[in-house]
């Protein structure tokens, strides 16, 4: 959303500049080899909207906000979720993410998307940790149960192996998130 948009500016030129910046940023993003030459449009849908100035063009602003609001109506056929599927972000994280974005917009603060992305990264890393710890607990329980049947001289080795594998699973699952978040979780 291009807030306080001045119709004297060339909207298409601004969109071109934003898309160029996004592609430049995307080139610098650390991606798996299979996606190294991919474009951001392969993963994201980009739509750009002109939002007139609220003070200087209040009627146009209100009209545009009503039209944009339809995109958040689940009954509107072309809402922003139509055709979107994201298996990497749980729905509860997506809802939280959108809620925080709207809180920021409502309070007239500048959006800090990197900070919000860190919040989502933290959420995902905590989720990965929870899954790994659940699996770890089950494996350790089975190992402990095996000691009830008979003596396990290699118990410490097996326990360390289970722990190393759990750490590797977490690190593998969290590898695309910032190191600061991973080490904090």
C-alpha cells in the first residue's frame, strides 16, 4: 500500500522501483540451491495499491479503504487469501503476524517488517524445538524402558547419540532462520 499517494507521481514507475528493490534483496537472500536462481514472484504475490492522503483527500481515502477492506472479507471472491497456501507458516502464526501489522498501521507507526519477521522466526524455531523435544522425549523413554529389561552397557553412548540427532534435527529445521533467533531459542 502506497500511503499518502500523490496522483501526480507515476504509480507504475514507483511499482517498478519497488519490484526492482525486492528482486535485488531477493538475490541477497540465502536460499537452498534448488531455489538459488528463483524470483520472488515464484513464492509471493505482489499487489500494489494507491491510498490517497487521509487529510488532503478524505473522500478518496475513505472510498479506497472500503474497496481495500473487501479484500479482507472471506466472502469476497477475490480476497487476499484466495489461492494462497503456505505450509511453512502455521495459521496461528499468520494470524498473529497480520494482527501485529494492523496494530502498527492503526497506531500510525512505521512498519518494521524485519522485526516482525524476527518474531515469526522465533515462533517457528520454538515450534521446531517443541517437535524435536517431543520426539527426543519419546526416544529417551524407549531407551530408559530398555534398561528395565536388562543392563545396557552402551546406555550413555545411545543417549548421547539421541541427543546429537535431536540437535541436528533442530538445526536442520531452523537453518533458514537468523542465527540470533536460533541461539536464543
